[in-house]
C-alpha cells in the first residue's frame, strides 16, 4: 500500500490536487497543516469539502511544525480541530501521540473512532535503542495503527525498526518509517513485512519527510505491491547512491524474467560499512528478516569492503577493488565485473592484441580497464593526474605510467578516458581530459562516461573521423554479469539497455557534491 501526501496552501489548490491524484497511490494523506491563514474551524470545513470529493481513501493530518508539520499550531488549536475532525467520515486520522491523552475525555478508549486513528510519533534526531519498549511507553493500545517515524543515521536503526514491525503482537497495525537515505529499506520493504502502508513523495514532487520516493517509482521500479517475505533482496552500497541507474536495470530484468527479487540502492557511510555487511548481508550474521541475493558496490567502498569479505575472485584480487558481492556456501565473495563490462564492448569492435592503448586516469575504473586490456594482450600506458596512484597502478600491472600532459595520440591505436572530465554536472563538463589536437593518429576513442553519451572528447574524435564508444555499454555489460552471478540467469541485454536509456531520458542528471561527481562518472559504472 502506497500513501501519497497532498500538501496545498489553499482549499482550492487542495481540491485540484485531490481531483488529479496520482494513480500509483492507494491512499492520499491530506496535509491540512499546509493550509495557510485558516482557523481550525476553517480547516475542518475544508476537510469536509475534501472528503466529499475523494476518489480514494484519505488520511487527515494536522501536524504542528515541531513534529514535522508545515505550520505553527498551539495545543488548543490542535484539540479544537481534532474534536470536530474525528466526527467526519475520513478513512483515517493521523494524530500525534502526545495529543491523544487530551482527546480521551471526549472519545473514550472503547470508542470505535480509535480504530481509524493512526497514532504517530516523529523523531528527527534518532531511533530509540529499544523500539518495542518505546512504543509500549508512548502509544495507546487502543489506536488502530501505530506509526513511528525516526531519523535513521546508522544501519542498526533499520533492523531495530523491522524487529518491532515483525514482532508480536501484530495488533495494532504498524507503520515504521526510517527517515533519511539510509532508511530506504523501511520504505520499500516495510509493507512486505506487515507495515500498513509506506509514504511516497508528495504529488508535486516535494519530499515532506527525508527519504521519500515518488509513488510511481515505488510501484513500477521497485514493484512494491508484488513484494513479500520471500522476495530476495539485492542492492547497491555507496555514498551517495541517489544518482544510481542500476535500480532501473536490475529491477527491469527481474520483472522481465519473472523473478521475485528487488534491487535497492542503500546509502552507507564508510564508518558503517562493516556493520552493514555484518547485519544486512553476511549469511552467518545478518539480522534482517529477508533473504539476500548479493550487492553491488560503488565508491567510496570498492576497496574498503574487501576487509569485510571472506574471499576474492582472481579478477577482484588483480584489480584490487570489488564492485560485486556474491553469496556462496555461507560466505561472501568479492568480484569485479567492471573488467568484463569495460572490455566486452571494446573487443566487439576493435582488435586489441599487440595494440598500443592509452588509459587516462588512475582510479578504480582505470584499474579495471587496464586489467582487461592487459589480459587482451594490449600494450597499455596509463596517463595519470595523480603520480602516486599512477605509480601504484603501474606496479600492479607492470605497465608504463606517464603524466597526463604528456599524452600524444600518434603513439597509440586507441584511447580510453576514465576521468570525470566531460561528464554532465561536473565543473569541467564542457572541457576535455586531453586537448583535441593530441588525438591525431588514434583509430578509436572510448569514453567511460555515459551522461552525456557524446562527451566533448567523443564529439571532437568523431569530427576527426575516429571511431567512438561511450560508457553506456559498459554499464549494461557489468550489470548483466552481476545479475547472472546472483540469479544464475542471464538477462537479455536489450532489456537492460532499454531501461538505462529510459532512465537517462527521464532522470535529472544534476549533482550536488564532489562525491556525487566521483560516483556518477565512469570510475563507478556499477552505480
């Protein structure tokens, strides 16, 4: 069940939103605290008008600002509103737990109206250490539903919320909400484990609580109505992960093959990486109730995660980085599908054995590309902006390393760019990693960036008559390899390609921080 808030500043705007409510939602929450400059009686009048126009079940909410509401409200105003609102035929009423004792004199615990009440508590700072004990101490047993919305800064808060959700008794009904990016698991998996509903972003796209997702994405990308306690969970570990296209690729493939799996991007800080692997992934120690199929790994965790795994595949060991976690025989195995992801599109078009190839950059993507090129018999030279990282890469693969400004295309057959220069949203998106004048002599140019698909570097190479290749095939190929490792089934790459192209066409490409830039670029194709 998906519930979408409707927040409007005037009655007329609220009625318009109600008439055009998102078809992806099952319930609508009337955020009456969004109405400006109306008395409690006027808000009640608006509620009654809205109820006469509803086409779906609605929840009435009148929350004060200090508890996440959209206006300042005194206790007297709140009591006056609810004293009248509880007499309406709204399908549910969301009332803050601190106010409920003040309503019992008018509505005793055995009054049938309490079956429609969602007793709620919002904590924007933390999650109680003992969630079950906190609920018992702060919520009335006679409310039909209990909603606990808490800030989730650490992964352990998520499994504590699920422990409360799945614990007994099952009545009243429960709604755990982990606010913040780390709480996405509660928003997507909550209903599968008994939550009455989950909250989506408001119809105008605003998030009225941290971490809300659009209703359409919950229903169609994550297939929330189809999830159950047998659904196998896979996902992406990184920080941040909001830009990720992988959720579109993997979930489209699950749908196409009829697999009861879901892929969820989870933001995990470096400090919490070990505890997340232990409590959410490792088959011997995990504390969450769902089966786990595997995880993708993106920056900044590709190297750090190795310390928390049981073993590495030979490929991951050679690259020195992991982008895929496999679960085999109660053990976690680290793999790297970036190597095949980067090389397969290249070998489909160009001869590599014995050919001199230049690689720009010395990060994780450069290591994966270099590994694949060396295995294919190419003569690789890395051109690095960072001398120390370049030196490490050279020693790892026994190749030549030179400063970036010394690149000259006439010495090489092909060029692979693994830097973020030219990426949409990056400060240097209109610039070149090397001057177009240095491309003379190259046969082909490969840029691992996929947003935009035709970077300034590729545009310049194309104008000069050189063959070009963008980074989207790498994204698709490495995702297909992950999928096959996890599920034992090979997804049609046409399905993954189409999902990626749809996402690129419809999702915003803006980034907000340097770490976003690092992860969006070709250094992290698995994200």
